[in-house]
C-alpha cells in the first residue's frame, strides 16, 4: 500500500471510527450538499429548481463542486510550488550558477513574469492539453505524458477488470458464511494483505514467477510496436500486484456494505414473507446494496490510479507514475505539476462518479415526495 | 478487562510491536555490527556470520534491519503523533464551535483531501529541501486531514448527545465540554484510529523512501533498504525482501491490534444499544 | 373446534458473546403455553424484556438476533412448525402466518413501490394471480381507510406518512389471506390521534377477513379494545392468562392488578394563582433555515405548581422547552422568570439564572455521560454551583440519593449498571442538586414501562411537596396530565390551542382539537373503541 488513497487501514466498516472513515470518502459531498459552498448560485430560481428536480439539482451541484475542487487543486499545485522556498532557476542550474546565467534562465522559463499571468498561461495551456516544456529533456510535456498516460490506464484497466468481480464475489462469500470459517479466513488474509506494501508484493512476485519459475517477464517494458498479446503478458505481474493490493480493501468494504443491508428490517420482512434466499438477495438486498458497492468500487478505482505509481517504479513500467517520480527526483517542475494535476483530476473524477452513482441509486431522491 | 480476554491474534500483534520497539530502543547494543560498516562481500547469502546475509554494499543486513527499525518507527511515530494532535485539535474545535469555523476548516480539509496523499507528497517533496523534520512535517500534515475527518465525525456524534446539552445548560465552559464530556467517550475509537494512522505512516514512509524521497542514505530505514537491494532481485537475491517483510510484518501486527480494538469498541456500543 | 395455533411449553434462549467473557446463554421465554382459535385475537402484554415479541415471532418459527427456540412445540393446525426445516418453514411464512412490525418505516424496502411489496407474498406463494392480488390489495387499502386506494400502491414507502405506512403493512400481512397475523406493537410509534385510526382499521380488517391474530403491545388499554383473550407476561413467563373481560375487570394476580390500575391517580389542582414564577408572553421561534415552529405562544406558571404542556409530535412542545432553556432564542416575545426577564440566549444568562432552571430528559440513557459514575453525575452541579468538594459534596450526594429513594450503594455505579427507572431517578437527582425553582421535564416517563413510570411520577409529586419546586411537564399522555398537572396547555402545530387550570381545560365545551385528542386516548374499558367510533360516525352523519 503506497499511501496514495484515502482508503486506509483494516476493517473500514466495523466500529464507529471505521464508520466515519468509510463514509469519509464520499463525505465531502453530502456535507457540501446540505450547505452549498459559497459561490454556488443561490437565488429564487435555484431554490425552485432544487424543490422541483432535487435529483438533477444535486447532480449539478456535485458536478459544480468537482469543477471548483479541480480549480482549487490547480491553484494549490501551481501556487504552492511557487510559494515554497528556493528559486527554480537556481535549482535548475545547480549550485554553481552565475547570477547572469540565472537571470537568462529565468527569462527563458518565463519566471520573470508576474505570478498571476504565469498561472493563467499555465492553466490555459493545461485546459488545452499543453503543459509546457520539460526542464530536463526540453521536450513537450504533453507529448511524453500522452503515451505514458495510455500505458498507465491500460495497467489500471486490467487491474480493475480482474479485481472488481473478484472483490464483489469474495465479499458476498464472506457475507454468506458470516462468522464462520471461510469468513474468518478471508478476514485474516485480507487484513494481512492490506498491510503489505506494494513493492514487497511486487518483488515477491518477481522473485517467484520471473526469476525462479521464469514464467513471467521482468522488467515490464512495453513499446509501441508491441502486439496486444505481448503487452498483456508484459503487464501480468504488475496487474497481479495491483489486484492483490486493492482487492483486500475492496472486499472488506463490500462485505461491510452488504452486511449492512442484510441486517436491515426490510430483509427480515422479506424473510418473514417466506421468500427464497435467492429472491431475498436479488430482489430485496441487491437494489439497496448496489449503491454502496458501486461507491466502494469507484473509490478503490481512484486508489488504483494512484497505486500504479509504486507498481510502475517496481516493474520499470513506462507509465505516468514512473515519469512523475523521475521528475520529482530531478525537480523537473513542469512535469511534476502536469502529472500532479492529471492524477488529481482522475481522483476527483472517480470520487465524483462514486457520489453521483450513490445519489442516483437513492430511491428517496429518485422519487421525491 | 482481563488479560485472558485478549484474542490470540491481538497477542501476536502486541508481541510483534514489542519486538520492533525493543530493536528500535536498544539497536546499538543488540546489533552485531555497525549501521554503516562494510563487513563483507556484497549480497552474501543468509547464514554464518551474517544471519540475514549482506546488502548491496556488503553491510550486515540484520544490523541494518535493527537500526532501520529505529529510524522507521521513530519517524512514523513522530509523524503520527503530530498529525493526531493537529487533526484532533482542529476537529474538536470545529465540532464544538460549529458555524463559520467548522465550515472553514471542513471545506479546507475537503480541498486537501481532493489530492491523493502520495501525489501531494511527491509535489511538495519535489520543491522542499530534503531534511528529516520536513519529511515528518509533510507526512503529518497530509495525514492530519484524515484524522480531522474522523475526529470531527466522532466528536459530532457525541456532541449532539443530551448529556453534552445538559452540561451546556449547566453553564460549563468549552474546555470542560471537550475534555470531560466528549473526549472520554471518544477514546476507544480514537485509540483504534491512532493505530491505523501509525500503520499507515509506516507504509507511507517506506513507500517514500523506496521512491527515493524519504530518509536519505546512508542512514538505514526499511523502505530505503528495499530500494538499495532491489537490483538483486533479478539475480534471485532476496535481500530486498527482508526489509520489505519487516515493514509488512510490523504493519500486520499493528493492524491486528487495531482490529481487536475496533471489535471491542463496536461490541461495547452494541451492548449499550440492546439495553 | 380445533385450535389454529397451539403453543406448548415454549422455551426460547439466546446466546450472547460479551467481549472478553465466555458466551452466556440467557433464557428469554420459559414454559409459555396458549391456544388460539380461528378468527380470534390473543393479546400478549408485558413490559420491555417480557419476551412478548419473541413469542410472537415463534409463530413464524423465527428467532430474531440470535434467539433460538430450544424447547416446546408450536402447532399450527395441529402440525409442529418447529420441525419443518428451512424450506418447510417458508411455506408457512407469508402464506399461513404473516407479521406486522412495529416500525413499518424500516420494514418496507425503500427501493420498491408499496403495491409490489404488498402483493409479493401472495404471488410468490402462488396463492393468487397478479390481477387477483392487485384486486385484493385495492380492497384492503379501502378497508384500511387509506387515501386514494387506486393509486396508493404506486407510491414508495418514503412518500407516505407513518400512520399510512403502518396500515399498508397491515394490508401486506392480510393480502395472502393468512390464517394468522402477528401484530408486533403496530401502533406504538404513532401519535394518539393516528393510533386510534390505525387501531380501528386493524380491528375492522380482522373482522372483515376472519383472520386470527396475536396482538403484542405494552398498553393494556389498547389490547383490551381488540382482543378476545389476554396473556400477561413478565420476564419471559406467564403471569396470567384469561379472557379480556376477566383480565380487565377481575384480575387475579397483583402484577395484573397493578397494570390495570396504573395511572388511575388524579390529583386536585392547586387554586392559588397569585405567585407567578414563569411567564411566557407572545413567544415565536423558528430554526435558522426560516422554518417557524412556534407561533405567538403565551402561558404562565405559579410557584410550586405544575404546568403540563400536551401535544403530539410536531406540536412544538419540545421546542418551547428549548426556548425556555435558551438553547433556541425566541424570534419574538419574552420570557419572565420570577419577575425578571430572562436573557433570550443561553450565553447571555448568568450562572444563577441557569441554576434556577433545570431539565430532565426523555432518554435518561443519553442524558448522562456513560463514563461518569453516579457520584460524578450528581456531584457536578453541587461543586459547580455551590463550590462544595470532598466529604461535603459526597454528603450532599448521599442526601439526594436518599431523596430519590436510592441508597449509597449506587454511588460508584455507572449509568450502564442501572435500570431505566434508576437512571431517570439519577437524572432527577442531578436536577435537584442545583436546588432549582423550576424543572423542565421533557417526557421523562414515556420511554419507561408503565409501573416504573408511575413510580417516577409519584417521586416527582413527592419532591414537589418537599421542595416546592415548579414543573413544566411536557407530555403526549393525557393520563399523566390528569395525574400531576395544576394547569394545562394544549398545543397543536406550533400554536397554543387551549390554556388554563386543569379542571377547565379538560372539561367541555371543547375546541375541536382538544376534543379529538381527549377522545383518542384509549381507556381501560371494554368496548371503548366501538363507543368512540359510533359517536364519531353519528357526529359526521349529523354534520
């Protein structure tokens, strides 16, 4: 676990503290919905709209909130970097820089212009997909990111493809055998899995599968001319690592979400109607469990996007994460800023998707009084 | 609470944590070699003079592991303590004061949490000088956003209880309400949360070190040791897995204890609800 | 005639797993036997923990929350349903025996329409075809007096009121044409004026469909209206079992006698109106979002007397208490206490002003810090207001424990170690410790079992005699008003409907709302419900 996501620690949904944390992922939204943040339009029109179409209003608010958050995040990434000590030009040239050279470089990099102008230029470019030029390689940042982003998404996509059905199935299995042996085994194993750092899992897999058995490839290099099948075999180990890491979280949260629904009074009602176990689950539990489970999945996908950073470094996989880590070590600021913004955007987007799905799945909001 | 009531899994956790703490406290006395001494050939296998073998520079792996426990636990613990104090202070203030202060703190916290922790840390550490106290502070501040969220939720849960209202009606001051009415009722979930944050800090620090942004060499720390020895993996040399296993082991131990604490809290609460 | 349901020597146990202790097996129900014939109603009555719901669910061979039926037989039409096994039991549940839960709001699935849920059991058990089931649901909606029966089934649970939901739950139970329905406190969560409608609807529906019923409640007056036989339960054992007439009119056991005569006490009101302690003038209040809860309310209370504020949920009675305490500053009007105007907000009041008004809450559980001992809970106001510490403080706490009829052995107990009634007594002692002139009592007895509640009321009356403290007593229960009030204020939807001395407020001529409220309170009397319904029908015919 690379400490990327907000998803932390075991047993997210047992105990009061865990309940808070479990909610915490989506909490910015309900909180913000009850008391709209300043800046959201509040007029009689909006008020009437909220009353008539509460669902649409909530979703519009959530979308607005995400755009606002993204904007604020861009300010933080840009402004925070600017406000921090040390001059880029000095960093850029190293300690031996002459004042004249520093001056030239500042001009070259546009650091002599006022802060707001530079921010607006940067943001304007970013919106159009132009992140400027890398200090280290002098290449266009966008061009380099383009390829790598695709690679990272490729990796994350397959990890999601394997882990989501597996997590939901295991979560349901744990619920089915609640407090019996299979549940206890799943609990202990997942607790252990949560505690494993990604790099440990990664190297363990490499040592076993690539070095000792020789059935997998390492490093996981991919290049443009590679066929689809070759690519898949190259990313087998990184995907396995990501799956192992994200699976335990997702499964534990799924289990908690389903348990919550299964212990509700309406499931008891269904049972007292003499319905079959299958119908109780399919007709009465599932529609209410879908929202929390989708929420869990979206949140873990958000974590996955970040989890790729460490896994890419471990497997020397040419993705965004490795690019960013390399840029950080050489203090290549345009690259760091661009990667930071893109990662944050994905993260915010997936969190938003989770919240909107939760809103959509709530019958109280779908069918207002 | 009786000792026999602690389940085996929690005992395993407690034993593991104790062992790690013992290594951290008495490292210079129990380590067979010095932290930075090159004592043999590189990547010697386990056994003989070097129970765990040697690392990429020929240093004794066991000794570095023991010294590494010191750095890793100290930094993680310091970051957790700071993040906890900061998060709790702000969250309880927000929950008890309410109104504008609460809104301000909570919205800012939402903003901080909108950026994934690791990405945030990478951006910030790219700019800041590489010093230990800066590393601890960055970890603490980033982690305190999570503490804030939990702290506020837990405090709000208790703050709406009628006994808090009764204290207000009696005319009690804010500090009495926080320290005598709310805090005693939030200790157990918060203790569990502290454990969680500590486990998270260990993993986070190790990850940063592994990426080369945490503790700087030649000081030994577990994440950094994985980084040092990772090139051996491809030759079938498992030196990198030893510190990796230590990180995993300690994190598992902490989580086992936390799991027990949480179950205890929730069953206490359940007991009260049934009555 | 053979019995429909025959329960023999029922024993139900539950195993709990307290943390850090070996598992404990508790006996919930022991040696309970009864018979129920077709079309008859048996009332199961008892306090919380009497095992009445557990017995009711045994008729569906179901144990809630780890309860397991470990002994005896439950014969339905002569066949023991406890031996049926998983699949066999499913042919009973929702088909021959149906269940109506206390909280219909939680028992309906929020994701499906009411109509679908009502007919589901009938369809799944292949009792009728979809059109037949829909027709029956429509018929039941009509019988139960639901509004717009044609479209009612198209609504979702959150779109209808609590009383309607409870009736829909009854329709759901009746729909498959079961032989037996288990009603588990179906009206407890409702207001009195709603309760009477639901009660009448249930009674009517049972008569129409000739279904037998087990009716579970803690309110003897309610069950007396609806059942043929009554079984009184306590601690999982049968206290008395007989016909309704015998139980109500000639109970054999002391416990039953106490239940029957509970809250029959009436107190003469005090006449002295001279010495006003609390005066509320034209008070309006609302919440920050602009929602107004109180409209122009005025009343007053003489020293040493009791003012009862009566109303149903949403009447604004609790809001009025918050306004008096200063938790919710009024938007208009003023409150005078002992001749001096009280500052509107809590923060503006002096320590002495705060001391003189104390409060007792409905839920003693949440009103006391679970991490403090009785000594700390009662001792804090003593040290806070009077600066007493150490032995002197303990002395005063002992004295107060004496006053509330509890001994010093409770000094170092935590709230979790006290019973419900004891907790409420400690809360009273905490209020008394400040030596207040006014105690606001916010439904202090409504969460308690009737006999325990009676004890608390008597204690409050005794304390009033001893200390001349005044009470503002907020309640929804007319019987309590009769027992303790000197003057009464009736509230409805945030407005004061009626105010004056008890004798005047509770005697005719009435305004419409007070009339409805008074007539809706069940009386411990056979045939009360029919009488009320007949008068109602006559009145509406007369209009």
